[in-house]
C-alpha cells in the first residue's frame, strides 16, 4: 500500500501548471490521530493545481485507508525555497508524518537538476 502512494505522487506531480477543469469535491479528512497514514506534501502549483493530496486520499479510501495530510505548496517554489523559508522543517518537527512527499517541479535544465540533487 505504501508504494502506491509514492508512485501516484510521482505520476501526478509530473503534470502541467494549469489548474484542473473540474477539481474533485473534497471529503472530510480524519485528524492525524484518527488516520491510518499522515502525509506532508511539499511542492508548488503542480501539486495543488492537480489536487494531488485529495486524489491520494480518495484512492486510499477505496482501500478503506484513512489519510490525514498537511500541504505546504506555493506557486513557483522549489524544494530549496521551502527549505530556506523554514515552514517545512517546522511542520516536520511539530508533527508525526509517515511520509513526506516532496515535489521539486520541472528539472529539465542542468541547473534545476543540480538544485534537486542538492
């Protein structure tokens, strides 16, 4: 079960920066204490425009898995931007996450690849 979360996160984070035509209707999410899995999403508009956290939650519910999540996403943000801002570290220190899903964004340029590896 844990592997499909990682695979789906990779798949959906490869989308474009355009919002979805019809976003999914959000369902109530369990608290971190009541959830089977607690996730932290770090990323940019590729994560929130494609509604990745909600898609992951809906797919998990099909297997009766309850997911709680926190999403720290900002437009045109790299992982380095999140790191420098400090919200990601503060969230990780203050909560227990089973997984952190980090989305860098496009890495076609050599500079972007170096930044991602860093």
